[in-house]
C-alpha cells in the first residue's frame, strides 16, 4: 500500500506553479509505477478526494496548483525505457538530449523543455518555436499508458476506440495552434492529449521519432517597420512545410519564425549595444538543410522585402552564434527584470489566430496603450504580448485589455490559448470561447470519465 507524505514542510514545495498562485493540499503521493497511481486514484474516487497531478510545476496557468485534497507527483516515474518509450515524469529536454545523441529527433520544443516533464507536455499538448514546421506535441505521440480517475489502467493508440458511454464533445475546435478544451477526438489517444490532467494520468508514452536534421541555419534579421516584417513573414511561410503541408519547390522553408517588437529590441540594445538603431522589429529564423546553408536565398528575399540586410546576424561562426544567443536571451531576461522592478505581475497573452488575421491582431497589440513587450511564434500567428503594469490600477486595466484581446482573437477564428493551456486562470475565457453548450458537453465527458470529479478539480472547467 503506497503511503502518503503529510509533512507540511514537504508539501510546501508543491503548492504553487509558475503562475505564482498558491494552493493547499493534505497529502502527497509519489508513486513508482502505474499500479501505484491506480491505487491512489481508486482510493481517491472511493473517498471523493480531489487529486491534482503535479510534475515540474512550470505551468503558467495554475493547472498544477491543488485546491485541497491529495497531490500525485510524477517525479518517480522517471525512466526512459527505450529510445521511443519513456515514463511520464521524465524531463522532456533530458529525454531529447538522449535521443539526439543516438541521431534521432523528437521535435516538440516548449521553451521550458529542460524544466518540464514529458507527461505534462503531452497532457497540455505543449508547443514551441519548431511547431511552425512540426506542429504541437500531439502528432509525435503514438501510444500512451493511462490511468483513469477510477483507477483503471488503459493503453491508447489512434486505433483505440473511446469507451462506450464517454460522450466526446463534437465541437469546432479553432483551426489554429490551440491548447484550449478537450479535443473533438475519435480515438482514446487524441482524447488524452491536451486534457491538462483532468481525465487521465499519463504514466508512459511511446513517441514518434525521426532522423535528426542534418544541419540548422539560424539567423536574426532586422526590419525598419512592422509592414516589412509582416511582408517577410508571408514570404517566408509561403510554400513552407507545415502540419498537413509538404514543402513546395523553391520555398524558403524555415522550421521556425520568431518575432521581437521594437520594445523587445530596446531590451536587446541594453545588452547588445550594436543592435541597429533603425530596427523596429526583428525575426529569428531557423532553417534545416543538407549540404551548404541556403544563406543566399534568404539574403535575397530579405533584401527584396526591405529588411536591414547588412545587419543580419547569420550564425555561421562561433562569434555570430554567441551574439545571436545574446539577442535571444536578452528579451526574457529583460522582461523578468522589468517585472521585478515594477513589483507587479506581467499579464501575458497566449492567443493564436489564423494566418489571414495576423496583421489585424498585430495592429491591436500595437495599439495597446501601456508599457508592453511583444515577441513569440509569429509563424503560427501566436504572439506573447506582455503587458507590464506598474501599479494596481494598471494591473486591473491590463487584465481588462487582455480579456478584450482574447475575445478579439476568438472573433477572428483564433484561440484563447495556443500552448500554455487553460488551467485555473483561464476557465472563464474558455467558457466564452466555446459557449455554454460545448461547455456542458465538456462537463458531461468529465462526469462520465470521473464520476466523483476528483482529478484535476478546478482545472479547465468548473463542476458547475
Ligand atoms: C519560462 C516558461 C516557459 C514556458 N514555455 C512554454 C512553451 O514554449 N510552450 C508551452 O507549451 N508551454 C510553455 N510553458 C508552460 C509549461 O512549461 C508547460 O505547460 C509544461 O508542459 C508543463 O510541464 P510541467 O512538468 O511543469 O507540468 P506541471 O506544471 O506540473 O503540470 C501541468 C499540468 O499538467 C498536468 N500533468 C502533469 N503531468 C501529468 C501527467 N503525467 N499526466 C496527466 N497530467 C499531467 C498537471 O496536473 C497540470 O494540469 C512555459 C513555462 C515557463 C515557466
């Protein structure tokens, strides 16, 4: 029988996540295998005891913060079982390093990959810069071992039907990168991806691996204005390999297109002083290639679209590589410094919109009248606009602006969360995005899988 830990000093380390919200819990379980996970969940279901799965607590949404009850940590489920098979608690980046040493590649690359777990990346359908080419975590998962909230062990592949009596919501998920709500899945595997630890505990995964790309060209290009930046984004993604699209001959075909706005460049200038004075935006780009790096094709395209070509940093030698890393590092580091200086939390967006709506949402972000820094995955129309309030009144205004922008993203056919998930902090936004009927369908599914509503209580949807 697995024993709980109830020492408050130990529990203390498990009560918050990267959202900086704090919860409470009565006991912690650290199971070593799926059978022990099943034992804890069966007991919790019988006693009506809430259970929150906790992994590395890098969630920015309060998803791993318990609202009472038990904590189930995946930290001891940390074995890599074969090159393509690992337990849920394995650190994603460590797993990827092992796989890459063997010449193989598991593409999902959340920025937090060296801090977060594989099981949570699957549970939250995490994404990263390379998702422009490779999509989110979902297509890279082939089989899961799951424990249901009633303590049943299941194996799920894309051929595993959804059990009878589980009413999977048939809803029109936005056709963008999204991590919001239950997937309208036609198989058990897809239902388990993106459920944020509310339907199943993921104890083990079999993953799809591909050969490690031969070489990757990285560059940072500077632009004099937003218009030329957006023109270049359109040009760079034309004919590129993206989920569901093969590359077209002659396409520039990047695997990542990342954006930095003029305020982000101010942060860069403080650390990299020769950042061009005329630059009002920058793009970080990665291109996989075999043989010679396609520098010339990129150079020509940049010149034609009006980039400040002579300032482009191409990481072909060690000095340029270091400079490029310094530019990239300067932005999150600078944002954190500002947050500490302000003594107020930042309010950061995670919305994505369809390609056709990129210019419109960018214009809305630009128009926000508050201290702000915008950067992120522009290839997927998925920007993180960070609002930086300096006092409580501004914080209130930032939250209001955030809500208005979320609704605008939804009206444009987008999502309220492209990668960070809903957790506890964005439940109201999810409700607005999907509407009352779909929300009720989500609840019906949750009740069918988890009659006592014990697993991940408070995450994604409220019980009523
Ligand atoms: C600096 C920073 C950068 C980030 N960058 C990105 C990014 O680029 N892309 C991105 O997508 N996210 C990003 N995130 C968010 C976060 O890292 C991801 O959501 C990650 O998947 C959470 O992993 P974790 O191990 O910390 O999970 P936790 O925070 O512990 O848990 C997250 C959720 O998953 C559930 N869960 C955890 N493990 C399991 C399991 N085995 N089975 C079922 N449910 C489980 C939990 O109950 C909880 O609901 C970032 C966070 C930070 C702090």
